[in-house]
């Protein structure tokens, strides 16, 4: 399935700041609060809106490195 999708787009030029800015217009952002759907275990998720922005920024930095 992944091969059928084609090449994965490059992350060159993507920065943590640009991703944080895009979170503001995400469909899960309501009234300025970012809501994350987080997996707890297979088949179970929780919705968290209290994730500190500095933790989100750090996770993005780590994922991009």
C-alpha cells in the first residue's frame, strides 16, 4: 500500500515553527485550543487539549531530526 502511494514527500524546509502555526488551523483546534487524539492502546484513544505547547514543539523537533 505504501509503495502504491508513491514517494514520501521531502521534509526539507519544514520547521517546527511552521508546523505549530498550522496546528492553529487544524480541524481539531477549537476556540484556539489544540485537541490531540492520542492512542492509549489498540482500539482506544483519548482526546487531550492540555498538552503543553513546548512538549508539542519538542516532539516535532525530534520527529524532524
